[in-house]
């Protein structure tokens, strides 16, 4: 079973940038499609971005397309989320997640994720 630890959250002004990292241990990340979710109080966790095992293909929710970029370094067992042009509505706890996947090319769907990190808070001030 893989263990995931997020870092890089914090407080930033609207229009600013943050880069989240997710370090994995216990198992190689290369067997997982990876994703970033976010959650605000009273709302369900939402899949923001996902990336296939190979790193070739990615998928994003509409509200972050063109602003967020997910990437991975399988050799370093790390996944990243670069967040640019941040908006106050991006404020949330961000979670890294892993989905066991047989496909090297398809980013996992929301229901496929099985393992989660503890989350990191991102706060965007207006």
C-alpha cells in the first residue's frame, strides 16, 4: 500500500501561484494513476486533476483548465500540481490520491482512487 504526503500549501494573493508536491512511499508510484482533489467545508471532495501512469495524458476539471498543471516524476516517486492565476474560489484543502491502474495511458476517474494523503491547505486571498 502506498503512503502519500502533500506539501506546498499556504496563503497566497489572488493571481499568485503555488506548487503542491506529493511524495509517495511504500510502493512505486509508477503503478498508479495519480490525482489531486480539493475539498471545502460542507462540500464533497472534487477531483481537480489526474494524470496517467506514464505521465503522457492528463485530465482537468473545467474550472482549473489553463491555470493548473499536474505532472509526475516516477523516478522520484513524486507528483506535482502547479497552480497559477489562483482565485479565491480555489481555496480548499488539497489532497493527493492514487488509483491502481492497468493502463499506462488513461488518467483515472474519480471513483477509481483508493489511497489518500492527509491534505494541505491552500488559501487564496482577494
